[in-house]
C-alpha cells in the first residue's frame, strides 16, 4: 500500500510518501502558493512521485491537512454571510459575553464579528430551554426576509434560533424554506453544527461554519480535480481539528471542523513519538514559516477540548472567536520563520505579521525586503545557505545581513550579530510565554514532560524553549520538518457528535443516560455512512461535561465504555468524584452532580499502532568532519561549532553541544552542555542541561 500525506502551511507544503510493505518513507517540501493552495500542493506532489518513479495510479490513499479554513477566519477573507435568528436576539454576535479579557486595558478591542449587523435578520418564533414551543414559527416572517437576504448578496446563510439545541424543529423548517427560496446558497443551522447550550458560542460557531463553507467547497473541488488530472484515483481523507479523518463530503458539510486541521495532525504525531520513546506526557512545539503551534499529550493521547477560540489576542481567554467543536488542545501564535522583525519604541518586535511564502524572507531571494526570524537564524550561523530544504533552495546570506543592518542594527546602534540575536531571542520569548499558558496555566508541570519539537523551524528553537521552561528532555522525531504530514499517517477516521441534556446524575440515572446515547448513536451512524467505514469496525468512546449544580463551568469526564446497565450511573458518579478531588482537592457530598453536554466519538479500528519512520543516509559513506561559526552568547559570540549529518548518526551515539544536526527538512541546534543521542526509534533525544 502506498499512502501519500500532505499538509499545506502558510509558507511550505509538506509531503510524506509511505510504502507500508517496504516500510520506506520519502519526504518532500515545496513553497506554498497562498493565492491558490491546491496548485502548489499538486505541483509538489507531482515532483515527489516523479523523483520516486511512482506512477500516480499506484497511490492507494491520499491524506490531507489544510489551513484554508483557519486562514479565512484569521485574515477575515471568508464569504459574505447572513444570520437568521429569533426576534429580539439580533445582537447576540455583537454583544458576546460582555466580558473584558483584560480588565485594565483602556484601549481594549473585542473580537470583531465575522458578519455585519446589517446582515442579521429576525423571524417570529420561540422555543424554551425545555424544548417546548412558546411561539409557533411564523413561516410568513421567514418568507418576508428573503428579499433582504437576496439584497445582502450573501454567499451563505447561518440560522441560530433560541434553544434549538433542545428542539431543532423550527431551525429545520427555516432551512427548508430558505433553501427553496435561495437555491445555490448553503444554509447552515446550529442544530447540525453545535447543538449545545450557550447562545453566543453556538451562534459564533454556526456563523463561522457558513463563513468558510463556500471557500472550503471551492478548495476541495479544485483539489479533487487536480488529483484526477494526475490520474490519482485513491480516496481523499481530510484531517479534522479533533484529530480524526473525514471524507471530502463531510468536510464540505462541516468545514468548521477542519479549522485546526494541520496542527491537530502534528499533535497526533507527537503523541505517537512520545509512546515510541516511552514518554506518555509530552508538550508539543510546531514552528513553521508563518506560525508556532503549542499543545500537549497526556497519558499518551492528545489533549482534546470541546470548545476553543481562534485568532486570540495575547493568549487571553475571551479574546478570540469561540468555536463549539471538538479540537486538539492548541495555542497558536504569529511566530514562525517568516515572522517580520521591526523596531518599535527602541525595542525589537517580532510578528505577528509574516512574510509567508510570497515574497518570503529576504534570504529566499524571491522579492522579500523585510527582515525575518529566518534571516536572523541564517546570519547567526544556525542555517547552512547551501543546504536549506536539502539544497533545493540557496539562501542569500548577504541580503539577510544587509536587511537586518538597515532595519534593526543601525536604528538601535548595535552590531548585525547583536540585532540578529535580538530577533531570535524575542521570538523565543514570545513562544515561551505561550508554552507557559499550555503547560503551567493548565496544571502541567513542565519538569514532568518531554518537549517534542517539529516543523521546519521547531528543532532550531526547541532547546532554548526547553531550557527556559525547565523541561529536561527535547525530542526531535524522524521527519520533524514535515511532522504534520507524518501525523496524518497515524490518524484514523473519526466522527464526534454532541448534544446538551441537563440531567441530575445519581445511582438511578442509568436508563436516562442510555436514552441519550441511543440518540447520539443514531446521529453518529448517519455521518459514519458517509465515511465508507463498516459500523461493525467502529470503536466507540463516551465523555460528558459535568459539574455540581449551580456552578458555571464543567469538567470533562471520560465515561465507561461497554453496555449501559443499571449500575452504570453509579460508576459515572465514582469517576466524577475521583476527577473532581484530583483537580480541586475536595468533594461536596451535599451538592447535586449535574451533567450538561454529552459526547460520543466513533473511531475506525486502527490497522497499526504507529508509523515506523527511520532516516538513512541513502547508502552514503561518512562525510568529513565539518564546522562553521555559530553564535552562542554563553560562549562569548560566534564560535566554531561541529556540524553533524543526521543521516550518518548511529543508534546510541552521543554528541555534546554545542552542535548543529542537519537534515533535509530541518536543522537542530544543540546548546553548549546539552547532550544529543539517536534513539532506537529514530528520534534525536536531547538531554537539556539546566546550568545557566
């Protein structure tokens, strides 16, 4: 079986070609084409297959991760959307939660809605929180807004009516009327996208789905057409934010579920690498050309959250747009190799603006004029200008140095090396603050975790990040430079369904829980039919969000698998008590335990536990020892440093830093005093010295 996986990032598109029978892997990396992502991706795929002599018709699976949906939301380049809501609730998107994410910032700007207020339309209807009809739906009021919808020029419509999570009948009828009146305009209803409580979050998610749906539909259509042009007939699977694969049909229907597609695949890869290295707890660090993504895997599994925010400001909760869809727990910041460095008020600022792939950093020689993190890393000696991307790109060292000199060194009155080091250090500080949010602020002690660094720039910055956070071990997996594409190979088809049902949980609640999961199973099977997976081969798991009655926040509680018998609810109570005590240190035996949101996850049975990838030197003999000057401030500045070819390392061989370990897709920096060795699983394992 020949599987090809590719991840389209903001700067590079990464590929992995994996032959399961021969256990042979080939990596490939090309610049992305932001104006038409599928064009660059398919050109790179064509190059990869030609280099390996593989006929396109022999490919058996195509796996894909993309940032198309995320970029549309972050850059506000989505479709024109109209929102239909219950009379009196026109401003739900504008009002939000009315909570300031930074109390003392007098210039605070709240997240800008994805739609204009003029494009919000009200209709006459009302359902209460128990699902009872208070005011019948006026179909005339729905038909009355059709002219306004046409005049708005909307490309998609979102429908979010009050309490539709408890009774979706009105939303479904509105969808029927609008679809008939406005053929060709997709109508998204919250009952399908996010049938859960909390009106603002539900409306935000529904609007976001409608906002990206036309773009994602066009993109997937172009991708399928280009794959067909290459004579690739293999089925296409697309990664979801939750870490599972779905068909193009489901991605078109629920495009908001693929917002964190690429980053989720990377965290899957990190969890897999952690298990191979005997590390059940890992922090994940993915630094590419445009952004850095930070996450975690606990007990060998990626941490998953039911709600997350996109386009956050300063990592603050409440500063982004909330999305009520399951996602691998991630924090994304504008800190990548292409992040632009400037001088503001006498200090260096890095990002969030990025040079991306077009025009790219100055050193790419593609027209970029502004100094970036990659330019700084080249000037500092971390990168080999003749071996970037395996030698397929030659970097312009003089151009990078000149840009840093003119734009930063001269205005600050410092040397070029000092300015380059300032850029590198500020970028590290930005990522360090974000990693503290993912670790310390979420109850994780970094000293108990290993850090898995990947992406084109992750291995270069990983050691500094690990040292700053007191993480004892840094792991650079095989294929780190194309890590998200590697993660796709370990992914499985998966469906997540959820609903809100308020319920007191006690020893007599088992039959009610069984009824809820009967309903959820019916919903899941409807989507599984579109996965082309036999229901008998689906592995089911359950979880719920629970609390003491009266509390405003819930905790995720993993529920027992298997049949739901009379004693099931008692086991749920026991699990809740254990989790609550572990997190808060006490129990309240007088309070009622209440469940709010219920989830069911259906995953295809795994055909293998992990993807075994090894890096070899393609039969090359050991090369002559190599050194170059690299800037290490702890050693007084630019210092001769050994440069090691990763493909020539032997298992167990140890190298004491300072050292540079090079491979085609990424470069690893080993700091003075740190020790790196190649593990039997093929990863570089760096023991981080905590000496200053």
